[in-house]
């Protein structure tokens, strides 16, 4: 039987030339964009609900959302990849960022490498007494395997750039008034939830900008389904941050899987209204492969987190990341528990059989001894 997962600090660093998680439906979904001037998409319900928003009369779920943050002390990069299941021909979302962003497609190999680097170590561990599934508690003992053209600008809103990247139509916006930003989105075909203006206000007051993305497959009749190409956002930042505030509009529980590449082991300043973040990996990575391409061929310390948000309405800010107290390495260990056997025979059964045989032999010998030592009645 495959069993318990145990986490263990590693004494050494893992510097690997090569190196995907638990689901978190993206952070923000306000949304927008038309394919060309004068052409608006069908209305979509845009909300900061941690999920991409499909067009009207469409359905979409985000099965996996994985994000990578790379920070060199002055510049931050965020790479995101989504796996979706939908019948929607288009969807949209918006990401607040603290500075003027560059946007481009990223490589899927980045996530494959990170998944390999952070994979838990498997170790075998034997147990003596049978468990559920082992004979005689089940049908038989197991082999150890577990049962695997932008619309025009409005007052207070500026369009600073637009790119077509694969299936993504990307707009970069500024806003000096949250009501103006909300109005611009609404005028361009999106219904926005109550409370959105209040959620945008902190970003507007801090002078943040916005990356608005419309996803529309260029192939006629295609829908958004499967793993989408990853997007990379890069911007100047004197501190690493992962925007989360708009996810408080989510109607369902959220999950975050985050890889952080920086000079040191990193940690969130707080849980921002969710469960305590769980570190799943910490260690140095070398300047190789797709990870090295992202970091500019610089060595980084990689910290991987997972966090659940059972009640998204409690999210009260963005993840501000800071250096941990130490650069201690850490790696999960998965113990593959197997019933202890010799030549295919359970040791517990052999031991029990031997004990029964020994006890039976002792009883026989004792009886025989008593018979030999018994005094005949005629001699009395």
C-alpha cells in the first residue's frame, strides 16, 4: 500500500539543470476587449473571482492555474498557465500590476522543469502487521502501489499598448479613477459585479496599471479547452508581490500554487485571509534550461507554496513576499509503504506461524514430560 506523505528538511541544496500542481483558478477576472475597432465581444460577466470569464451563455472552469514569480531585486516577472474546460469561444481577465508591463508568450517547458525540480522524493518503508487491503483484511496484499483594435480611451482610462499573442488579445491600461475603469469595461461589453470599484480603488490610489487579456482562438469554431499557452508579464518592482485582492469576488473556494524565484528563500508576509501557506519545496536552482532563460542565466533560490482559500471573501490584500529567516533547503518525502515479505510471504504470517508451531511443540513436550513423570497407581 502506498502511504503517508511526510515532509522533511533536506540538508543539501538541489541544483538541477532541468525541471506543474494543485489547482487555483486565477486571481482576477474583470475583463474586456474587442477584436477590432468598433467590434465588441458579447457581454460577459466579469468579476474578480479567481477564474477566467467566458462570454454570455458559455461555461468555463479552470482546472489548474500555476504561477511563477521571478524577482531580481528591481524587476519582477509573473508567468501564468491555465488548464481550462469550457464550451466558450472566448473569455477574458484582467491583472493589476504595480508598473508598466511587458507581455509575451512563455514556454511550457518552464512548468515542466519546475514540476520535476520540486517533485517529492519517494522512499520505501516496510510495515509488519497487515493493513486494509492486505490479506486477510482485504482481497490480497498489494504490491505497494496506490489505487493517479482596442475600443477608444475614456476619461480617466488610458490604453498604453496592445499585442496579439497567439490566442491572446492583450491590452495594457492605466486608470486614475476606479469608476472610470469600471465604466470603460462596462461600455465595452462587460457586466461588472457590485463592489468591484471598491476593490480597484487601492490599485488606482497606488498608481498601478492593468493587463487586460481577451482569449479567443483564431481557428474558426474552436473553443477554449485544455492547457493554454503561458503568458509572461514583466515590470519594475522594488518588492515582489503576487496580486490576489480581486479574488475575493470568487463564489467558490480558491487554491493557489506559486513558484517564487529570488535571491533567497521567500515567504508570504501573511495568509491574507486564507489557510496558512504550505511550503512544498525550497532549494537553489541553477541557470539552466527554461528556468535559466527566465532568470537571465542567474542562479536563484526556488520556494514553492500551496495555499487554499476556503472563503475567498476574506481575502484582504495581495501576497507581499519577503525573505525568510534562513535559506534552509526543504523537500517533501513520500513514503511508499509496503508489507514486509520474504520470498513473497508476509513476514507477520511467517512469524505468527512459527510462534504457533513453537507453542504447540512446547505443549506436546510438556504433556509427554508429565506422562513420563507420573506415579503408577499400583505403586501407591
